[in-house]
């Protein structure tokens, strides 16, 4: 079914309402964010030695088979929707995925987020993996070897993903990303939870933005002065960077035309899926500042809805790598230049804050270490991805940065979050810098911090001076440094240079 038919089906089924411009307004029910604690990987001989079991909950093959059988029985006689779609494995290679969903709007969502094959490819389409999504079926921990009524289970041997007990559409797209996070390293390709763009006239001037949801990946990469490659999931091969997906999934809380005109305009385009947003019943205008359903309100749309998006989805090797962090402690500077070893250290650390709504139960920013800026989607050991990043950085020599979109002048509740306007001015500095610039060494983390950036207050670049209680800053900064050291103890050695970053923090 195409977009027209799926919207008609969704409205006929009572799944949603027609919004402005032909968008579809839907609600996900009880689950308004991902359920990472309900995610399982089947323990199988061919894969068990490669899976990061400390991070991935195991499931027995017998339990998976029972879950699959029970879901098929539940499905019998009911209307389901199937899509033959693709995710990129390289610049000209694809993972064929058959996605079968109980809800018509889920089928529309994943049709936006993945890539629709050409008619010629559809004629000979053979799925490499299948996804079965049934929100109205609830798993049983005793019968299915899971932990709740919601389950996301992956069998790499059976090439099958089962999703039940949740109406949150993001589980579909993140399951595909998890598959590629397992498969791509086998071909020495770096899978990345990042957005990407490149200069208007230069496909080799690529910037990558690593980060968890809510740190600014989508917002910062949708730059009207640059070409958007993609907003969330990419690979980095010998030929350059490529977008795994074919669409975007943007947060809409407090979205405004003034701050983010391109993303805002997608909310009134045909077939955009508007998820968990209140609206005015008279004219269906959206209430962007109303978080009463969830902070994690979103819209899903084809990437072509962004005017300056890449038609190919490809770019060269990155010129700049930007690690986005949302520091709720308020002690990290808004920007720091990193060495290759520091970049791998902070990539493996994945320090940020989970923002309200992105995961079940998150009501306010929670500091966390999510390794590789995407631990819930990483089936292999973190060192696999860390080594790939080290190899890529040392092969192509990009400039690496830490960009903090969190708090300054105090921790969450006392300080203020760094504005999008100031972050964009810092990003402009990063992307347009030519030659050397003056820096200072951060007294706690040792990385290099620019002394001056045009139109950015100098005290913002020196976060200690931005706190009224500077002794309080020292205590919180020392605590965060200790947290970095304690967290990094779990990782095996990448090389002596990355170890050196860890040891310098540990011994200072």
C-alpha cells in the first residue's frame, strides 16, 4: 500500500485523524517512548560469542519460537499491513526488510523511515530480515521468557524481529538499526547513531553529529546553509558516509517556525505522521508547547520534505566529527576540541542526559553514560565500534569536537540550558574555522577549549566563571570526572593513546 491508501486505512480503522496539509495525527497509547529494558536478543550458537550480553537481555530460542507462534495465532484472521523496504548497507548495497504491522499508521511510519525499492527491485524482492509488529498482543514473562507484557526480540539466525505490547512506532526503526549495528562491522563499516550534513557545493565537507535523542542531532543537522544527508542513522565505509534510512523522526516539543523552519514546515505536509501531539479540534493546528501527553512528541516524514536534503544520501569522509552531549550537571564547556584518542574515549563513554519522554519513565534530564551514544542499539561489544572509529579517524584525519547542548551556570534546576541560537553560533565557528585558534586546557578534563568565539559570551566558554558558587562547580566537576573514570573501567584496551586519556583523568 502507498501513502494515500495507508492514510485512508488508518482513518477508517480509527487509528488517527487527518491533520493540516494532509498529515496524520496519531497516538501511541500507554507507551510514548522506547522500552529498552524489554529488548531481547536470542541466544544462538552462531552469534552468542559476539553479543554484548551485559547490555543485551538474552532470550532462549524456545521462548522466541513460542512468542512467534502465539503472535501468529493472534494475527490469524485480522488485517495486517506489509511493506517491502530497504536500509542501506553501503553506497550501493541494501538490507531488504519485510515489515508487517497491525496498525496502518505504523506501516506508513516505517515506509517514511526506510527506503522504498524501485519497481524493478520489488519484482525480485527477497527479505533478508522480517519484522512482525503487533501492539495488541501482550507477552507473558512465564510463557515467553521475557520481563513484561512488552517485548522486542531479535533472532539473528531466524532473521526475524518480534515486537508486541507497544504502540510506539520508534521500536520499528531502532530494530532495523540494531540489525545493522550487528551486520556492518562484519564488513569493517562503522555504524553510527548520528546525523550528517555537508557543504552546499562540496560533498566532501561532511559533518557528523553523534548523540542521544534530545541532544540536537536533528535540529543542528537541518541547516538551511548545508545539505542534509540524514538525521539519525549512518554508516561510514571506505567510500564515505551514507544514510541508512530514507526519512526523519523529529522531536516537536516547543518546535517553532522561527527556530526550526524546515522541520516545522514538515508538520503540515501530506502524510507526515504526527505522533502524540494535542491539537485544536476546529482547525487541527498543533499544540507544540503542550507536553500533557508526553515530552516525546514527534513527527515522521520523508527526508525529501527537507528542501536541501541530499538526493543520494551519500557524502565523503567527514571533515568534522561532533560528539553532542547534554550535560545536566552544567560543568562541561559548550565546546571543546578533541584529539583522536579523546574522541574515542568520549565516544565510548557516551556521556549525556536522557531527556524527558524519550524512554519510558524519564520525566526530567537524567545524566547517563550510553556507550557509543546509542547503547540500547549496540548488540556487539563497545570496543568493536571504538576500534572502527579509531581506524576511520586515523585514516581520514577529521577534526573532532565535544559540543555541549546542556546546562550552564549551574546544574539542572539552577542553571539555564544553552540556547539553540548560541549553539548554532558555536557550530558556525566549528564548520567555518580556517587555521589555528587560541585554546585553554580544561582543568578537569584536559581537552582544549576555545578562548573566544564570535558572538558567544566569554563566560559561557569558561563554565566555572558562569557559576555564582565556584566551589560548588569544582565539587560537581570533580564528581563528573570520577564518574567518567569509573564508567570507563568496563572497557578493554583500544590502544595506549586511548588508555592514556583514561589514565590522565584517573591520576590527576
